[in-house]
C-alpha cells in the first residue's frame, strides 16, 4: 500500500471513536424520567416553612417545576423571563429552591420578585437529585396527571419558551 | 442595537470569507491575476468586519447590556472593568469569536507581510485560510452566536466565574489562541504547496517565520496557563497532565517538531513530505484540542459545562479538514518527496532524531489522553490515567532528546568533522557532569539518579547553547559572527535548559505540608518558621475575604509577610482560595488557607518550591529565542 | 544514506521508541489506571481490593465530622441508594460542601471505610462530573419516596 495513505487511514479509524465518545454523553441520560410520574416529595415552602409543597399540588393542572438557587448564575439570568411569564398567567410555575440558604433565597425573592406559586425549600438537595437535576436552572413540564412531559436544562428565555414549551403545552391542552 | 450590528457584521464577514476562499483559489488555478488580486481586499474586509463584531461584543460587556444572553451569563454590574473585557473571551461563544478574529488577523498579516512570495502562493494560502474561516464563522453563527438576545433583559448578570477573575487568566487564552490559530497558517502553506506541486527551499523560508511566531505564542500561552494553575487553583502544582492541558501541549510538541523539520527543508531541501505531514498534524491537533475541550467527551478537572451539539459540529469540521488534507497528501506528496541522501554524522540526522522523539512523545500523550475514552468504548469501565504515568512515559523520549540537543546544535549540515565535536563540546560536557552532580549535593544535600540525569541534562543544554554566542562575542568582529537565526536557536535552547533545571529541582526538592495553625502559632516547614500573626477581614470590589497574615522567618532573620486569602464572591457566593506567594528568583514560599477547624485554628497548605520560577522563565526565554530567530534578515526580503 | 534507508531508519526508530516507551510504562499504566466504582458497588463488595480507585457521589448532609484542630476528617458520600464513609486528611478544595457532588481517589480500608488521598474540586459549581451524574441518575430511579437515611434496598456484600 502507498505509505502516503497511512495517515489518512489512521484518522479514518479514529473518527468513529470520537463519534461514539460523543454519543455516550451523560447529559442525555435523564430522559428516563420522561413519561413517568413526577418523583414523590414533600418540602416546606420557602416563604412559609409551616406550609408544604408536595407532589399532590402538581395534580389537576398543567404546570412547570423550576429548579433554582441563589448561587446559580443562570437562574438570575432567567428570572426576568419567569417574572414576565408569571404575569401572563399562562401556566402556574412551581419551584424547588435547591441546596440553598433561606435568608439569601428570601432576599433574592425580595429584590427580583417572586414568580412562583410555591417554592419548595430543598436544603440538603435530596429532592433535586430525585428529579435528576445536574445543575440549576432546570425546568420540567408536568401534565394534569402529574406526569413529567419534558425537561429543559439551562436558562430559559422567550425564544426558547416559544420553541420548546408552547407547542408541547398546546398538545397537552388538546 | 449594538449587538445586532455585531451579529450583522459577522454575517458580512462570512460573505467576505467566502470571496476570500473561492476567488483566489480559482484565480491561482486559472492563472487569472485579477481574481487573485481580490484576495487581499477580501481579507482586509473580512478582518474589518470580524473586528467590528468583536468590538460590539466588548461594548455590550462594558455597557452591562444584560439583554444579551452571553453578557448576562458571564458578567455583572460590580465586575471590575478589566474583567468585563476579559469576560468577552471567558466562555465558549466569545472565545470562538476571538478565534475567528485571530484567524482573520493572521490572514490579513499574511496578505500584508508577504515578503517576496509569488502571487500564486499568496493567493492559495489566503484561499485555504478563507475556507477555514468559513467553517468557524458557520460554527459561530449556527450553534454559538454570542449576540443571542435575552428578552426580557436580566436585572443583573450571573457574574464571571471567580476563578477567571485574575490577570493571568485574562491574557492566557488570547496568547494560547494566537498560537493555536497561527498553526493554521503553516497548514495553509502546506495545502498550497500540495495544490501547486511546488515545494522548494523558498517555500520553507516563507513558511518558517509564520510557524515560529505561532509556536512562540503557544509557548507563552501554555506557560501562563501553568503559572495561573499554580497560584489560582490553590494546589501549588504546575502541570497536571489534565486533558485540557494535554490538548494545548500536543500541538506544541508537534509544532516544535515542525519548526525543526522546516529547518532541514529550508537548508537542504529534504524531509519535504514529512514537513507537510507535520504541518497538517500540528493544526489537526489544535482542532482536536478544541474538540476535546468543547465537547466534554473527556472528563477533566478543568471541564466547564459543555454542549454535545457543538461537539458534533467541531467533529464534523475536524473530519472534513483533516480527511481532506490527508487525502490531498496521499495524492500529491509522493511527487514532492525528496531524493537526496545525507551522511549519518550530520545535522540532518540529529534533526531527524529530534522529530522522531517529539512525535513519539506526542503519540504517548495522545494515547494517555484518549485511553479513558477507548477503554470505556471497549466496555472496560470508567477509568482515568494518573499523572505518574504521563511523567514516566513522557520522560522516556525526552531524556535522549535533551542530550542529543547539545550535539545537534554543534553539528554541521551534510557532514560533521568528528574532531571539531570533541574540541567544542569538551568543556560543556565536563561542566555538565561536574555541576550535575555537585549542584544538588551542595545546595540540597541529596542526590539520586533522576536528579543527576536532570541536572546534567540541564547544564549540558545551557552550556552547549552558550558556546556559539560566546565564541562569536569573543571574536573581534563581534555580533557579525552569528546570524539572528542561529542566535535565536541558541536562546531557545538555553530556555529549554533553564526549564529542565527548574523542573528537576522543584520535583525533587519541593516540599508540601498540610497543617493546622492558630493565631500566634509557629510552624516549621523547610527549615523556615511560619507564624500566623492575625486573621482579618478584607473588602474587595466584588468580594469579601478573610486574610491570614503569616510572617516567615529563617531563625532570627525576617524573610517576608505572606497574606493568603479566602474570598467569597458576592454574586456566586462560593468560596475561593487565593494563595499567598512570596516569590524570589530561586524559590517560592506558597501558603494557601483551607478551612476553619473549629477550635480557632485553620488548615493551611504551606509549600516550599525551589527554582520553580525557572519553569516559566525558561519558557519565556524559549519564546524570546523564537522572536530573535524570526527577525533574521532572510525572512524580510521584499518583492522585487 | 539513501533516502529509502533514512526513511526506514526514521520509521524504525519511531516504532521502537513507542514500543519501548509503551512496554516500559505498561506496568505504570496498569497502576495508574483508576477505575470509577459506584458507591452501591463498593458497599456490595465489588471493588478492586489491592489498588486505588475513584468514587463519586453527594456529600451527605450533616455527615462531616472533624476532630477540633486536626486535619483529619470523616464524611459520608451517597449515590442516593447506599452511603459510604470516607476519611481524608488535608486541606479541602473550595467547592467541597455538604450536598455537593464530590469525587475522591483512594482505597478501601476494612470493608466499610474509604481512605481518600485526593479529593477533587471542579472549576464550576453548576457542573457535576458526568460519571457521578450518571451514577446518581441510575440509583434515583430505584428509590421512590425515601428521603434521607439509608434506603432499605442498599445491599451489603
């Protein structure tokens, strides 16, 4: 064989390895939650620790569950959009305040506003993990039977909302 | 408005890059001077619009425009101005834009400083660079647009990662990218030579300075990265063999081989097809590095959140570029192969050995980096390869390389007279052996095989590198005796010697000690006394910190006051260790503050790092050598 | 030398070089190759006993204990199904805290204590090592409502 072909052959062999490497990407795994009932939980709410927010609250309506924390930069970024979304009253937004400190979280709500119907306070991060959160922010779409329909990772904005959520909500409402 | 201008400028730049790619290549193919002359203007226009786009993004950061998603995610109102600027290239979208800007800048430089290159070569080089620009511009516009809007705008940004709020990291990525991107010029020269079938000594003379400049920037970039990791990560190590580090190191090793191979091609017209292959490989490794870092397929301590769709794009681009280039190589290189032979005792032989050893070293680093990926694919579980393996594997080709370096510098082209070797190298050889054994014994009172090998190698390289400049200096006609090119080589090799010395000493005699410490207490590390005088609160522009005031003494003699900090950044709320370092030319004292241990004491990491500065000084001397060598007169001929 | 000989020499040297280096370092490769083992597997006794390996999971809330004034530290790591006790001596990385993801290098002492010689920190707090994320994801499914405390499903080996 022509020795000048050897480098080409070597590279052609290496490329499939890279492609397979990409496909084993773990951030695609959590699709396992899709189509299943939302994980059971019961948390004290952020605003009033004597009240609770639990799986039962998610039944009977289409809703969003947003996982956020004050330490998370992306949450700050998407907060403006969540406020706007809450004002339109299209969908109730629930939240899990994940691995956070209460005074800081309350301060965050006071400064930037509270778009949530209720925000569960998940201090030790157990519930967030049950939901399969890798990081914050993450937003889950839940149908009226409490089934997880869709999971979105990263900060939301209007364009992404129109693109990823609006069609799915429309489908659920049919 | 400004972000839209930036976005629009980027689209225009894509159109101009397309002109810059297609027209000159077509012109060179058809021998049409008019089409080739378009190259120059398309290049300048392309550069101008990318620059406008970059300025727009910078303005968005400076004006705290949180309606731009990228700005909202990576800046904050209270961020100091210099970090608002460096935040532009702190994450994927902005660093890609910077990559595009630098690529356009390099292309414009080739168009402007064309030396005595023929029009056709210039046209082809610019055309190939244009093709690469199209790829990167599409990547930015389709998957990573930095101007994406965030509606409604955020009230405040998510802040720049505190680890990146540091002067070292503000300039490390640009330098690294100048190097990475610069190798695309060598790549374009290689493709142009294969397209035309002309590859002679002049081609090598035109290619060499561009390659050396890219290499010297990469050298500085890697050195700065190592320095940053040393003081900012709070670990005190200077190289971790992490995949992200390896990603920048592999093109460096390959680029070093390329520079040496180009020397043979320029002086003797040999190694032609080999030089082409190295030029293609060096740039391919730069792209591979980007792919590994940006796709997140390899687990790394440096990893930031990544995005697999971008990984696919880079991979596709990588495949097109590399497969295209290598197919062209398989087709055209046989005709360019050199036919002349050379004597065994000649500089050609030493440069061949240099190339073989550097390629072996690169292969080993690549193997170690990809091993976890391959093992997982074969269902062998999730593994990682520890630094000790790299250290051993890397030294195997490096030790002979360093010793051969001293001979190579003093070996003539074609055929060496063995008697001259003995005459010239006698003194450096004696110095190397004597100092190599005495130095560790005298200053550090301990000796081992690796230590003697390392010190001997270092002194050998330093001494042999100094011989030629020294001899020309002692002659009456002074500097005229040595060309800039030879002087540059001596300086670069001197830098290598200094680096080896630093690496050997700091690995053998560095001391690291994790201890508990309370106010007033004195600890003894490396025969020095460290006393914690007080702990105070410090207020920074966007952080608060606890600062320890540690006084260092050597017996009765006061050495220094070191102030390590534990910072809490106001927005992201996480704690950051800011090490306190007392640097002197021959040692660093390094103190990092850990956690509160409950009874008023703190955990601290105290380190004594002898000669660690030699690592970075050595690297900068290497880069300086590169600068001196490209200033050689023969690279500055202008077109007749 | 003839070009053909040079070429053979160069290729020969490169092959020999890689072979020698690979041969010499094969042992070191074995020793430095560290497997990632899930906590549940460690608890079930499935781990390499004579060598170092990596574990990863979440630091269990309220599990960090340290002797006052000492660098010795103990904490538990969970994959949400099983918990493993870890001991470590030294300065901790900045992002180490309860509830956070962590990766540790070390080996097992006895059957129930992992002696860590290295605790890894990440650059980015929002980022979790993919292998840890995958391990957590797998075990979360096994659980239904068991919040906190050891899950009954954790099997020891």
